[in-house]
C-alpha cells in the first residue's frame, strides 16, 4: 500500500498533463499559462503568444480570474 501511495504525485501530474492536451485537442481552445516569467497563450497547434512579462515576486491566489486587456 505504501508503494502505491508514493506513486500518487507522479500519477496526478501525468493525469493533469493528459487533461491539458486532451482539452486542447478536443476544443481547439487556447490556454493561458505562466512559463519562464511570462504569461503565454498556447494554441491547439502548439504555437504560443507572449501576453506579458511577469514580475518575479508576483503572486496570484489560486482561483483568481484574470482578464486580458485588448
């Protein structure tokens, strides 16, 4: 049982990545993600657009809804 419990973090991470990929493939939607100090919009075809650079000490509370300013 302890061996199985040790696998939970790895399985959860893998499930999250698979859900992300599946969502992009099925809906054709874009996702917004923080990557290397930048907020990027990723598209279904794998391309991405940098929306803005983030401050190093910028913290966002989980569940915060962000809106893009056009």
